[in-house]
C-alpha cells in the first residue's frame, strides 16, 4: 500500500507539473483567477477518503494555487460538487501555518501566519487562527503589519478584520489586544492610476476599539 501511495503522489506531481506548464500563458490578472486555478499539493504522505471526498496531506506541506502559496505540517482538503475547494492547514508553535497571495493590479503581496489557516475558494476568504499575523508588502518592502488572535481576509473585497483577546496574550502583549503598524506611502512616489478593482487594502470597521 505505501508503494502504491508513493506512485500515486509521483503521478500526481507529474500531472501537476504538466498542467502548470499549460497555464504559463494565462491572463495578466491571474490573481483574480486564483480561485479557478488547480490546487497543487506536495507532502510526505497522503490519505484520501472517497466517502467524504477528503484528502489529508501530512509532512512539509506545500500548496500552490495561482499566486497563492500555503505551507504547514498538515492540510485537510475537501472539494464540493461545484468544484469549490476548502482547506484547513495546521502549523506548529515553531512553524505556524503560512499563506501568501498577490493583490490584483498592483505590485503588492499579502501574507499571513497562524496556528491554523482556513481557506475557502468559494468565498475567497482566508481565516488565520491563533497568534495571527497579516502583512502587506509593496514590492519587497514590508508596509503594514496587523496582529491578533484571529484575522479574516477577503481577497475579493480586499477587506480584513482582526480580533484580539486573552488567547492572543504574550509576554510583550499581556492584554492580547489587536496591534497594527501602518507605513505611509512616500510623498515623492508616483500615485497609482485610478482603479475600480479595489487596489487599496482596507480594514473592516469591526476591528476598531473604543477609545478610553
């Protein structure tokens, strides 16, 4: 059985490689089409349950889907009849689950970490649970950081919300409150062209805290 599983994974990787080559000439706005791209997964082992249509990949998991990259120790993947994909990625205390995706129309990337990363291709949302961090890069420069116990990011609307709480408490943040670092755009930098596809990442109004 282990030999058959290894052979299956090898054949799957070959098919993944071939399908990736065929997608090289995809449209320029690939980030909008991430949800429709095939999900490619590499891991040390695979367990598949045909009854529940669920695959569990374990050990050094690497997931790619268009511009999306996810890494962790274990991921459980389920696909519904419409082709929507749902993933629960678990990390460890030393190596939390990782998520990264390019933003539409700009040279910016959003990446996050959490003890668990929950991905939903139908709603195009990612939920980072446990010691969650969300970062935004402009090119290779780190621009914004948000930290909390749970972060929900919607790549379609480009809205995110952050929740704090006791579970997020640490030595440097004993209250577990939400923390953020926002860097202003340099004045001498050319303003980006007007866009209607949500080029500005904005936080949800739900994350604000009452001022004392």
